C-alpha cells in the first residue's frame, strides 16, 4: 500500500496545518463546542501522524483538540501503541485528566482510530475517567479482536498452543498490544467481560468502512448495546472504498466524526472518493 495514495486531501491541507498548533491550551472553548477533543492514534502511529490531519480539520471547524503519543517505549518515541493495552490506557487516562484540568472543561470527547478506537472503549470502562467523558467516536475499533486481515488465522494452525506461541513472540519483540488485540487477546477478553462497554453518561458512535482490510471481520467493531450508533461509511457515501489506514485521512470519515461530536448523526454532506484498502 502506497501512503502517498492515501493523502491527496491531507496534502491539500498541509499548507494550512501550520496555522494550527498541537495541544494549544490557550484555545478558547465555546458554547457551540464546549468539550475539548482528545484524539487517540492507532497501533504503531504517533500523535503527529495518523489523526493529525483530522485534528487540524477539527480545529478549522472550531474545536479545541489535544493528542499525545501513548504506548511508546522510553527512548523510542517514533512508534506508539506498542506497549500493553493496560499501560497505554493509564497514560491516556492521565492525559484526559490533564486536559480537563488545564482547559477548565467539565467533559472531554474522545476520537480514536484502530487501537486508539479500542482504547476509547477500554479507558472509560477501566481507568476511572468515564465521568470526565461525553461523546466517544471509535473509528474501526477491534472491539471483539481482529484477525488482521486473516493473518491471525495462521496462529491457530495448530490450535491454541500455536496461538499462545504467537502471542509470546509478539510480546518478546515489543508489541504486547498486537497480541492483546488479536482473537482471544487478553485486552479483548477483558473489554468483553459480559458487563456493558459504554459507561453511564457516555455516548458512543462506531464508524466502520466496508473496505477495511485490517480490522476484520468488520462485525468485530460493533458494540451491540442500547444507544450505540454503529454506522458504515458507505451508509452515507456508498462509493467510498476507503481502507483501514485511509480512514484516518478520509474527509467522509471526518464529517461522520463531526456529526457525532455535534450530535447531528443524520447531517448530510458532500461525499468524496476515498483511498481503497487494497491497491
């Protein structure tokens, strides 16, 4: 997959991106957008790569936005989200508390992509910050675990024993999150422990693309609980073939995020053609 094919719109936004800052705590909250928005990147990404262009776009729409790299190893900040889900979720919760304290806001909205979307479900359930959260938007979360486009099927070639070996290898090579987000992963099992995922006072929108080739099967993302808005990008933009990485850079997805944050889930917008998952 060629990254440059995923960024035509992002490239257009790049000149204006310099006008905006990351984590500007002088940003003024408004009656229209009273909640700061915290963005959570995906596996192997950082705060300045993955959802950064969505962050700039939301700023241009009047939102105050914040982000940090979570789950990176000390001395190696180029790849985030590798450490255990539990470790990363504690970092995210601390950052949420910091944003609330420094902005003076009563509530924060969360927007996550991929592992960040999983964290947007995991953090409020287990890190004691659900009372500080309002709207949650999860883009392609591996809620029930992902087989990573069928790759994890090989892990079960010799049953549970081979699955355990794969998990040990992933952890040994520095990516316990890769193991925990796979089928029967520890974090997936904990999130789906039979108790509600969505916490009282929080509202959840889950956004999935039918073209997603990484978080598969697509039904693994859904949260089947009362009040959850589970939507396909193609429900609004049938011709958009956007794939997993492209979801972070897709203007249609951005508009769906805005709909969720604004509480206007049925707002119509002009659809563009996103980048396909497989090219």
